[in-house]
C-alpha cells in the first residue's frame, strides 16, 4: 500500500538515515520486557495469594482439630474416666 507522503514510504522501507524499523524493534523489545516483568509480578502475587490461602486453611484446620480435641477430652472425662475410676477402686 502506497502512502500519500513519500517520506513515510521511505521510512517504512527502512532506507535513509531515519526509518521506522529501528524504533519498531526497540518498541517490540520494550514490550516483551514489560510483558515478562508483568507476568513475573503477577506470578509472585498469585503465589503469595496461594500461600495466604494455604495458611488460612491450616489455621482453620487447627481450630477445628482443637475443638475436636476438647470434645474428645470432655467425652473421655465423662465416660472413660469414670470407668477407670470404678475399676481402680
């Protein structure tokens, strides 16, 4: 496709001292670099979020287990502990 301005045609062809090829290569390189940086940042954030989720899961699991321990202890004290005291007397 021919442009109305011959200077643009010359720049697009990459001839002469100033052309659009070098800036386009630089912009493409910058874009690739920025894309890598953004992906790395997002990956780190996802890992951090996953770690927080895992941490929350283990805290909740510990709370549930501690409640179960209390229930087991109370059950043991009510029923099993009485039987042992009867046997030992």
